[in-house]
C-alpha cells in the first residue's frame, strides 16, 4: 500500500479527571506534533496518493478547531478526558469528514488513514483505521 504523510503542530490547555492522572488533573498545556498519513492501494493518474499541498492544508484546517484552546471550556468535550489517545481519534474523525467533503480534490478516496500525536520526543499515541 502507498502512503503520504504530512506534519503540523497545535497547542492546547486541558485537565484530566481521575487520580490515575496525578498532577495532570490540574490545568496544564500541551504542544503536540501531529502526523497525518493516508494510504492508498494504487496511485492516481499522476502517480500520487494525493496532492501534498491539499493534504497539508486539510490538516491545518482540521487543527484550527483545536489550536490555542482550553479544551475544558469546549462544550463538545464536556466530561471527556482529552488524552493524547482520545485526541488522535478526534483528529482522525475530523480529517475523515474533511476528506468526505472534498478536501483532497479529485484524488481517489484513500483506503486508510493514521493520525499520530507526539506528546514529547519519547511518547506518542496514534489512531489508525480504514476509511
């Protein structure tokens, strides 16, 4: 399977509920590096999985809804621990909607997509599924 990946970053503030989170129960900030990878069984007529510029623009657009936000104040996330794992899935879902709305232009629909969030140089989480 072929793949194409782009990277970007975003910053948030949030807190977690539950003793398992220790000091992260308090409000804290996080800066995530994000990698979005799409995979296709075959290349398009131009020899591409998708246009890299369109994929980059789509990722930036998806992240705009999260960047520089206190997720604790967002009603969409009320009662949710917005962990790195959760956010990887949320970005995947938002990217799937953008792809369905034509964000990649006339490129064939990808077969699968993976979102990886680097929380630090030594820790990350990902969500990977077929589209």
